[in-house]
């Protein structure tokens, strides 16, 4: 889908326009083959970079081709799905373009007027988009951190919980990688593009936030590793305790089996003619088994 928007200094709000105009914003998400051809042929955009903008595995980077600047960032379209996708920002001579496979959640903030978005000021729009993108990554990171704090309080994890932890660990690795390359991206943009002093300060803030994001992801990954290690130790202790209990019962049953086996032999045995020998033997077996259990409990074996 391709939408065209425009807002000048004189306009009070962002308005949608029917076609491309100088100084407009072209918002593209989940484009069809015909729309991709339109971007490449009619808007004269680089084919490789447009295709890379729809590749979820593309790393954050910036590419300069002629007067056009192609900026690849990372977005989280849906926090619940924990998927990281590529978001392409193109600063062309006559317009600014955004392209992604899924609709970025922060685009709505621009549409409803929460952020001033003067499309004729392309570099200012770029700063705003980078800031919104950074907020998107930060919100996703905090969402994962909250989940990890909840799992830290669980005494026992189920198989479903372990699968979720593995998914979140993979997601955090992707976030940490995205933050790292975004940090490099900000530095390269600062070196190649001349911003106003105020915009330079915003870029510096984004760099600091990216470093903090990497640290947050690293800390959360360590938390997941600690939870997993704790659970491995917990399962190991539980297994050892189960094996110990089964071993004790085996020993107890073995004693009863030996006694019953001896008196089941077809040979003369002491007291075999006694009328109450069966009850005596059962009593002896129970006393011995009880004594073994008491002894093992005192030794804290079971």
C-alpha cells in the first residue's frame, strides 16, 4: 500500500494527497509487485535497496546513492509476536519515503498529529522517524524485561514457560544486534550529513539510548541465563531426590523379598509349623522397614 502525505510550515496538520508532490512523504508498507515497480521505475529509486528494505534479515546501515540517502533501521511491528523487521527511510531530492513489510506502530502517532511532521523539512522528518523508531525498540525491550521479571518469581517452570524463555532470548539477541548497528548508523549519519545544532543533540541522545538499549538487552539475557541455570539445578536436584527415594524403596522391598523367599522354599525352616509365623514375619519386616525409613530421614537422605 502506498499513501502520500504532505505538510508545510503553513499547514496546521498532516494531510493525505492523491499523488506524488515535491516535498511530500511517501509511506509504503507491504507493497505489491506493481507498487514496487512504481517505486523503482517512476520514483527512480535503487532496486537493490528497495528489495533490501523488505528483507527482514537486513542489518541497520546507511547507503548514499547520488543525492539519495537510504537508511535501514529495525522495527518491532508487534510486541506479542516478538519479530524484528526492516524499516527503510529514503531521503530523496524531492520527497521522503518510508518502506516496510508491516505497518510500523509509530506511524499512527504521526497520522493523528502527536508529532509535528513537516514533510518539506526532510532532515527534520528523518530525526523524528529515528526518534520514533528508537522509542519502538525501547518499548519492545522494556516489554521483554517485564516478562523476565515475572518469570524470576516462578518457583517451577513448565515446558511452555521454557519455550517462551527461549523465544525471548532469541528476540533479545536480535534487539541487542539491532541496537549495536543502529548506534553505528547514527554515527555514520552524523559524519555524512550536516544537521542543525539542536538536531545534532537529538542524534547524540539517540546514540546514548542505543548504548543503554544494548546494556538492557545484555542484562536481560543474563537474567534468562540465570533462570535457565537455576532451573537446570532445580531439575537435577529433583531427579536425584526421586532416584534416592526409588532406591530406598528398592532396598526395603528387597529385604521383604528375601524374607518371603526364604520361607517360601520347600525345605524345613525354624518356626514354620507355628500358627502365627506369618504375622510375626510381616511384623518384623514392617519394623525393619520403618527403622530404615527413620534412619534415612534422620540422615536427611529422604
